[in-house]
């Protein structure tokens, strides 16, 4: 297809040449001048053809290299990842973490590993201790309602005001907080106030959605500590250690109750 396009380009230039030369002959233009112009056009066409051929060869080589470097689909890798997903669905996150580490060592070059990259990053956080320093930049509300230094079960929700998925998930956490705060669950929303957001917009969102659980602005260190690469994201700490990391939509009240 690429070489066909180059031929089309050359043919188009030939037509242009005919259109330029033809009328000139009819007007009595000097033959020697026409021959010189034709020779110049032929030289330009030859140069263009050579340049196109070189670029086509380079593109074909890159396409071939990309095809050779593309990760392979391995049925064994797919089966292993499905087993990890089942462990997570069953709530056995420690075992899922161990198997995921083995999976990445064994199947890291497969397309399945690329698909599993975020899951791997989330599971790798499980078992970490709570951050030694929370580095909260500002509290929008609820500073006196939460004990981050203690061992209480705490749900952290990472979000941004401009994120449409966050706007859907963050208010849902309000019902969880309302239902389980009496049983000891802490919920803390964490935002960095990035992109088009402002502190005023964050405060307006909190008010409009009647969110009353603690909301704070963090510096970005907490996002890094909990391997947050996309939002919304959530983490659960119990007894000073991370017991879960994932998307907030994956959380249920029953699962949270098991950690209370």
C-alpha cells in the first residue's frame, strides 16, 4: 500500500509536468528552455523517488521489528492470571500478591503481563505499613474526626474534582461511611487539586454532594506511597498495615465489615 502511494505521487507530478509544458509549447516557448525545465523536473522526480524509497524501507523495517517485539499471547499466562483474579474475588489478597509476583517473573514478556501491570502495582502495596508521615497539606473538613496515626480500619479514597469517574464514585463512599462509621470505619478522601481544579471547586463539590467524611489535600507523596497511577483509587488499612488496594467500585460493605 505504501509503495502504491509513492507511485501515485510520481504519476501526479508527471501530470503536473504535462500541464506546465503543454501550454508552453503552444505559446511558442523556446524548445531548449522546455527541455531544461523537463530535465530539472526529472531530476526532482528522481530525488523524490529515492527519498520515498528510503522512507518506505525504514517504515517497513520498523513495522517488522514491532511485529517481532510484540508480546505473545500465552494460554498458560492467561490461566495463571485468571487464578489470581479468582483469589482477589475471594478476598485472599496476600496469596494473590505472592502469586502475582511469581507471575510477573515467569510471564513478564507476555501480553497478559501488560494487562496485569496495574493489578500487580496494586497488590504490591498490600502488607506495607501505614505511611510514617502523612504530610497533609490542608484539611477541607474532618481533621478532628480521624486518627491516621492509630490502627483503626481506614478507607482512603484518592480522587480529583475534574475526574468524571471520581465524581461518580466519591459520593458513593458517603453511604459506606454513614453505614459503617459506627462500627469503627474511618473514611478519608485525598486530593492533590490538580489540572483545572481549585480548592474552591473541591469545597463546592463536597457541599453539593453532602459529603461529611474527612477530605484532605495531599502533596502527592501519599499517591506515590500507595502506587496510585490512576484515579479514582482506594486503599484500606487495618492495624497499621495495607490490607487492600484497588478501585473503589470494587469495594462492598460486606468486604469492609470483614476488616472491622
